[in-house]
C-alpha cells in the first residue's frame, strides 16, 4: 500500500469479493514498472489531475489463476491461468462500443487511476471481460510481461515494422527492448539508441541489429522511430532523424512538455502516432510469446517476495542483468 510520497509497506486488507461479472485472481507474478515508481514518489501526473490519490495499491503487470467468480461470470474462468487488461472502460460509451475503451473518459486503470486496487497483493479483483487466457507455453513470469508486451506490440505495429523497413527504438528500457523484439519478429531491421551501452547486450539478445549511444549517434536515417524515453528533447529530435514520409511513434512520456514543430511534420510528410495502453496488443503479445517469436524472459533481473516491493519501488533492486523486477506474493 502507498500511503503518501515514498511511504509504502505491506498491510493486511480485506479479501476482495467479486461483483457482478467480476472474478478474483490469485496473483502468481507481478512486475514493477516506471508508472509504479511514479506513483510511489508522488510524481505521477494523475495525482495533480485528481485522477489518483493516496492510499493506493499499485500493480498492473500480472499473471495468476482465477480463484472465485462473481454473479454472471462464466464458470469456465474458474481455475484458468490468466492475465488482464489495465484499462477498464465503462463499456457503454461510444469509445467503448467502438473498441476504444482504453481511452474511455470514465475508465479505471488497475492500480493506477480511479482507486481500483492493483495486483501488488495476493489477490486482485478484475472484470471477467478484461481477462486473457495464458496457454501452457506462457509461464507465470512471461504472463506478467504480457501487459508491457502489448504496449510494445502496438508501438512496433504503429511503426509499420516489417521486411525492408529500418526502425530505430530510442530508449532501451523494458518497453523499448520489447519493441525491439516485436519489430524484429515482424522482419524489420532494428537499431537502438541509448544514453550509454548499459543495455546493449539485452537489446542484441532481443534482436537489435545496431546499438547507438549519445556519444556515437546513428549515421543513418529511419523509416520509423519509436520514442520510448522520458526525455523532452527526444520527440522533436525523432522528427529530425526520421525519413520523409516516415513515422514517429510516441510511447514514452516526459516529465515536462516536449515541443514538436508541426511544420516539420508537414514538410516531411511524417505520420506521428501516440500509444496509450496495451489493451489491443495483449492477444498478439501472448501469441508471440507462446510460439517463441518473442522470448521476453531475459528482461527479468530478479523475482522477490511482497515484503521487498517497497524497497524495489524505492530503487533497492537486486543485482542481476535485466530491466524488470518481479514480485511473487507467494514467496
């Protein structure tokens, strides 16, 4: 539970009870991501916007087993290994009815927005409609990487990654590295640009053809660039580097406004795309993981118990290669 900026700890809470159309999942694995850290530090924009408030239970990258059903939930879910969507739309508005529930103005975001308790717990309550089954080929660890994978699949797809295209992924964090893997699986030549060479080995394991740094920047241009950074200078720099007629995909968020000159977009005939949430990408991510086109397990540096979650949020990470720390509430 987060009680205030940098104030967190494990607490006993009421056991969740599923409502109509809902299920309760026994959490087997949950990933800690940058959004969780922003929630912990109090820097998350949703606080200032009144969309989130302390106390808050984070956790939105998870896998587990359905242990109880609410009224109206299909009985076939009981005992199923699952993961689920973060964005929970109202299901009734025009956006939800046209498949855009992830931008519903009345949405909840599990463990983030609207007070819906997250998965950094032994159990989490979610709508049955948000669930995705995990095949046997996708273990608990990989299942908890489906949510970030869904975001990355959407980014790679928005970049039109495919045979004959050259894509630059700017920012080799978890989302960036997964974007590398999905773009490579689609057949693209994939380059990576990082501040330093810290994650070069991971990038190459996931399919990167070239790795550049700020000291040794790219000497070629790109059909598409995916901005996975939190640097306000990257969005306009990406427009400068992309080929005319190319695409720039923005999935990273800077802490202050980033300025893109629309004249540059027009005069280069560039398509700019924003990505929010992985909902539309969860099923494709599961398929890629199940058939081995993408193997994301190398990203997990360590798995620890719930009692160490607050320390992980505060930056006390276990040693090990990888960009992601997982929590197993059963440890």
